[in-house]
């Protein structure tokens, strides 16, 4: 059964997530940082991605899954996960 990622967990709003994504990556779910360490719309490190249930590379995951997992991370650890863009 395929997971559904349309409903965001926790209380973070799509508006907040969109602001973080716009700052981190210009909202591009396929982007990879120039040093290859950060992936996707929210510039996840692969270890962080795995810690919130992601498989493979974040930049290869569907955008809806990236949104869902960013909301999980936000709820778990707050906006400090994005030290510049989360403020």
C-alpha cells in the first residue's frame, strides 16, 4: 500500500513550509546543493531524511512526501532545523 502524504502532520501550516522551501531551494523539489550534501525542496541531509522515515534521496521523492516529512521534522525539532530559513 502506498503512503498518502496529502495531510500534514502536526500544527505547522503549508504557508510556513512554503516560506522555508522558497528560502532553502526556491521551492524546487529536485534540487541538490552544490556540495551534494543537501537535497530537495527543504534541503534535507540524507541522514535527517532517513531519521523521519524517508527512503533513498529526498530529491528523488515526490514533492508531497517532502512536504509531509518536512512537517514531521518541524514538529519534532522546530524551525531551528533550518537555521536561516526557519526563522
